[in-house]
C-alpha cells in the first residue's frame, strides 16, 4: 500500500514540474534561462530542506506531528492563493496624457 502512495506522490511532483516548465516557457526568451535556473535551484533546496525538516520532526515529535506539519504547508499555500484571488489588489493611479490630474498634487488656491 505505501508503494501506491509513493507512486501517486511521484506523479504529483512530475506534474508540478511539467506545469512549472510550461509557465516558464511561456515567458520571453531573455529571462527564461535565468528563471529556469532559479526555479530548479530553489526546487532542489526546498526538497532538501523539506527532507531535513521532516526527518527532524519525526525524530523529535513522532509521526502525528510530522503528518500535521506536512499537511500545514500545502494548507498555507492554498490560503495564500485564495487570498491572492479574493483580495483585490490596489491599482496605481493612471498616468499619461489626459491623466495629469491624477499625478499632480496642487495646493488649494495655487496654480
């Protein structure tokens, strides 16, 4: 049974990499290679830190705490994604021709 779960987990990791690469290849050519390098460096560092944290948590607090920690990280990411989706982002005021009043601060009575 654990083998089945590890296969499903591996499929999820592979799907994550494929979708991330798809997003990277949709970007302009000038920045694609640098972002690809940063993505894979952070991916590997995150995997190493996750393995170290999981091993430490299991050794010090047991399986239950490790499970709760492993469920907390995706939960936090899901919450941040929901906040990004539902909380409106403040747009900067428009600039350019016809919008001079939005960028000029004048004192009352002054020209």
